[in-house]
C-alpha cells in the first residue's frame, strides 16, 4: 500500500511538472508570436503609409499645376507665387478634407503655404523648412521620411523637389501624415493581440489545473 501511495505521489508530481512545462511553453510561444506580430504589423502599416503619402504628394503636385500653372517664386512684397498667382492653402485644404493628409508648398527655405498648424493652432506658413526638405531640394531627389518633425509633431512624409522652367530647384511639395495616428492604431491592434494571447494562456492554465 505504501509503495502504491508513493507511485501515485510520484506520478502526480511528474504530471504537475509536465503541466508547468506546458504552460511555460505556451506563455513563451504566445509572447514571441505577439512580439513578432507587432513588428510585422508596424512594418505593414508603415509601408501602407509610405504608399499613401507617395501617391498623395504626386496627386497634389498635379492638382497644383492645374490650378496654378507656372514657376514658384518669392516676390519682393514677401508673398509667394506660382505662375504669378499668390499661393494659398485653398487647394490643399480641400484635399486634406478628402484624404486626411497634410500638405506643404515650399519656396526656397520657407513654407509658403500649408495645412499644418503648430500646437497653438497657428499655421506654419512663413516658417523655415525642416532639414529633410533642404536635403530634398539640394539633391533634387524625391525623399521619403518617417521621422520629420513639423510644428512639434512627427510626420511620415514625402518630399518632391519642384524645378522651375529655368531648370533650377525653386522649392518642394510635401504630403505627410502624423505618426501619432499610426502609433495609436498600432497600439490598439497590439493590445488586442496581447488580450487574445492572455485569454489563450488562461484557457491552457485552466485545462492544465483540471
């Protein structure tokens, strides 16, 4: 009888160890899958945003050229023009309502017109441009940025240099979206993944205990 009791106790101990190992394995796998899924999710969203702002900047440039054909210029009276017409945020404001994307028209090293405002609600028109914008104009190359700071906020954006009829780069066009929007969406999805993993772990633990 004593031997049988010892064998039962030994089996119970072994079974308990197996359950603990199984639960630990499930926790580790769930954690690794959540981390992997989070990384992949962020990459997918960033790729999507890059594609969106790329298309948006090109469409905006086309719209601008139709609405105000001609060269970009800084006038002596302090205004900025395109084809002799004063640059305003009208066209880009209409586009922002449709797309949710912010836009800038840059002339020289200054933001001539924009939909972006600082934290106090003041338009950034007249402010100096970010270093990435200068990089775009100096190299005369299209530049995609995932961390440009504009008006105190971080943006994903796309800069297109604007070349006047004389062949010189006179400015640039920018289309971008705040990274806070993306981060908020990603955090929400990651939280759901964590909750699902936690529920699965609880179920496994409950089954193990039973």
